[in-house]
C-alpha cells in the first residue's frame, strides 16, 4: 500500500471512530493495526481533535495495541540478531513506556560516557585498576547510583531515566556499565544473581565454557569488587542453594528478561495492569 493510499484509508477509517456499532470499530481496529506504526501520528492527531469519550477510548485502544506490536516485533528482531546489544533492547523497552522517546539523546549520553572512560584508561593498567578507573568516572564524575529509596518505580528499570536521573535498579545500571566496559574491551559479563544483578570480570579475557571469574562487581553499590565467597555468604543469607548460574556469566537475552521482570513488578505494584500483562507476554515471547 502506497503512502498516499494509506493516508486516504486512515483518514476514512478514523472518521468512523464515533460510530456506535461494535462491528464497525472491529473493522477499523483490524485495518489500523494492520497498517501499524505508520498510523501513530494520525491517531495522535485524531486524539487532539476528538473530544467525545467513545472516540477517545477507541484511539487509546489502538495506540496501545500498535505500541505493543511495535515493541514485540522490535524485541524479536533483536533476539534473532547475532549482535544482541543490551542498550538496543533496553531502548526498545524505553520506547514502550515513552513512545516519543528521544533515542538520539540516549546515544549521545552513552557515547560521551564511553569517551570519558576511554580517556582515563591505559593498556598497562591491571584488571582491578581498569575497573577502578571505570568506577571513578561512572560513580564519582557522572554520579550514577542505585536507587535504594524508591526501587519499585518503573523509572528504575528504564535506560532513559537512568541517564537523566542518574539512579536505577541493579539490572539497568549493570546494562549501562556493561555497555561501557565491553566497548573498552574489558571482559565483563552479567551474572543473574537473585535479588541483586551483578557482573564478573573473567580471567581468560573472553567468554568460554571454561571461563573463570577473576572477581565480581556490584554496579548497584558503586562498583564495589567482591569474591565468590561473598556470593556464598549472600546466598546463605537468602537461604538459597548455590547454583552455577549464580557465579557464571549469563547471555544477553537472560539479562533483558530479568530487566523485563523488574519492570513487570513495578507496573504490578503501580496497578498498571495492562502494562503488566504486556510485559509478561513480551517476556514469554523471548523464550
């Protein structure tokens, strides 16, 4: 369908939004959703011009469905892409919450952070020295920190809010930290630890089945370095049995699913039931 034909079709469909017949709206819904994201500006324009409740409710329904479909498609394409950038997936989830997301702002802020860390690093530094440099820029200069006072809010799981507010939960902070570390060729990977997502620095320098952790990093607590024994103590406090997943790197899909679980809990606590159900479906779609 050409852009001109799409526009003509959309305008004709939207003019029928106030028709009380449910079958008419069912037809409108199917056609508009089939057109997809192209329909979004037309729906938003219609929302500004229509003041009747029926049209408003129907426009809201269409906007939510198209936004969900757009998010689902983007996440599935991300999963099937060989280069699974965590920041890309985190940005997709931001766009679900904020459909008019300024993606360029995210990219600019991250590139600036990468450059500022890179300028401080030296190849002669030890692994610990490199992490201390990264931590200095990340926590002391940029003032990123774990939000320990309002941890249940959805903003704590969203990358754009982390970049603006400098606060977030352990997963989203880890995603940003990982983006910087891996860009600088530091062998840092995520570890799916219960209650507090953490990172590990590998001895081999690369992710292999026999890779061993040199040490662990807690991004939620100012990048503090700790050991395997500390994880043992933590698990004992939670009264959980140890599992190799608590010590070894996980893949990027696992990290994003963990982030989505955190976001789902936030929506649930805020009684945003539709978004909660959407995130559950999206999480299931990632497998």
